[in-house]
C-alpha cells in the first residue's frame, strides 16, 4: 500500500512567512523519509491552509492570486509538491470569483469552495458561485484539465489530507496521512472463501497499516511540535486494475460497476472502514474518481456507470463526485442543479461530500477523453441530464436541511 500524501496543515501568514513554510515542510520531509525507510512509497508532500478569509491576517480576494503564487514558490523551495488554499466560504462570495485566477496563475495550487454545512445549511448563492467557478475554470486550458484542482465542498470539515478538499482549522500546525487503500480491498476479496473472511482480512490489514503508520509518524510530529491528526484511510484507487476500487467491487460479484448490487458491495467495504480501529481523520470512505480508477473509467466509457449512479453511491458510502468528465457545453445552471443534490445528500446523511466536475471543452457525451497524465485512465465523456432550476430553488436563500432522525 502506498501513501498518497503526507499533508501538513498550517497558517502561512499574510504577508507570507517563509519560515512557517520551512518549519512544517521539514516535519513532512522527515515523515516521508521514515515511511520510505520501512517500505512505504510516498507519492507527494502537500500543504493546506485555512480559508484565506479566516487566516490570522485575512487575505483579501484581490490578493489571493498573489498569495497562491508566493505559496507555490515557497513549496518549490521546500520540496513540497502541492498546496491547497482553504475554501471560499458562503459569507464571502467574492472569494469564489477569484479562484479561476488562482488556478490560472499557478500549476500546483488547489482550491475549493464550501457551499453547505450542518450549521449554515445549503447556500444557493454559494452553490451557484461554485458552479460558476467550475464553468470558468473549464476553459482555462483547451482540455479542461484545470478543474482537477478545484472541488465544491458540502459538509467537509478541516483535517482531510486529500486534495482539493484539504484545509486547516487554524489551531496550530498539524499533520495527516492520506492512504491509497483500494488495493487492500482487492487483496482481501480476490481469493476469499467467504464474505466474513474477506471482511476480517480487510479490517485486519487496515488496522495493521494504521498502527504502523501512527507508530512511525506520531513521534516525528511531536518532535516538531506539530499535532498528528491521523490517517484518512479512504479506499483511494490508482489507475491500474490491482489498485482499483472498481476491481474490488466487481470481485464481490457485481457484473459491472453501475449495475444493481454495486451499492450493496460498496456499503460492505465502507462498513469495514467503520469497524477498523485506527487514528482517523478526513473522509475514511470510498473514493469513486472516474478518471483515477481504470475500472470506473471503463464502465463510464461503456455507459454502464452514470452520474446518477455516482450520486447513489455518495448517499450510501462514497465521498462524492470525483473527476467526473462532463460535456463541454454544460451550463452553470445545470452544474448548480447537480451540486445542490449533492449538498442535500451531505446534509441529510450528515457526511462529507465533494464535487470535482470536469467539463471537457469541445467534447460531447460519448466522446473519448485522454490526458497525458500518469494518474488518469482513458474514458469517455459521461452523459449528463439536467435543466436549470426555477421557482424556489432558483432563488438566493439557504436550504435548511438536517440529518434524518430515526
């Protein structure tokens, strides 16, 4: 099993304080060295900040692109691969409007926008601002690739080490690990003699890795006076069959992801994550990134897996809509309609969900999509049926949606 990211959380200051970047980066590099010494491959080092509007010295929207450029430059100096700015917030709608500028001015900085949470409800203006951001970001590059670095967030809390959702609470520097755990599910299911045996094996593997990772990294964090948040053991895939969540689900007996039975198989895997004992942070769920999972990409290209299927899995056990290729002519209003469905699920189920949607300029449903990017599999643009909302859902109010009370 590989480590997708060692993620550091900190407030870099504004104006940016290079020493603060250097301090947290030193801790992350030492953690990487220790993990690699015991056989884990660490894909990347990443940094995440608080929302710019909630940093100790707030970053005005007009300064956010420059803040992002300077942070990216300091990351390069400190051998950090990526940085994520904390999300734009519903109370500061101007913060959403500068995100395309941030993404256009940088190559390794991620961004996000929060549009729903349990305290504030589902903000229709913020959902619309996220949809507008996705639409504008899609044309920053001819291939639509820039939306890889933006996510709309619903009920997502600070402390997840996975990008683009990662952000900091501002309570002193912290560290967390993002595990690339889909291959553990593949190993547990393939060749299993019984469902109970597969479950026991998966839970045991998660707990064993979790204990080892914490034993190695927690003392390093303490030495640097950095809080160790724990591990996001989401079953994140890699675009090859043996490291595919889709492969694991089909090994259960589902003929193809998207057909009936998929949600049940996914729920079993998610419940194994719930059972496992480890120091947890972030989602700790199932990732269904269409581009990043070779089996999902194949089923999407075949038309077996739909956007509505992904919404269904989000309601049961998934973490949202991730790297979903949409037609290039999708409108802001149509994107917003999808986002508020996702936000409603997040609030009704009281779980974190994200939307990383990728309209592909010039492409229609069914068209082939290829990126020269080692973490993406080839697929086709997914069909998307939506129309602009009207009536009360087209207004500027906040939808107060609470969790189900049994």
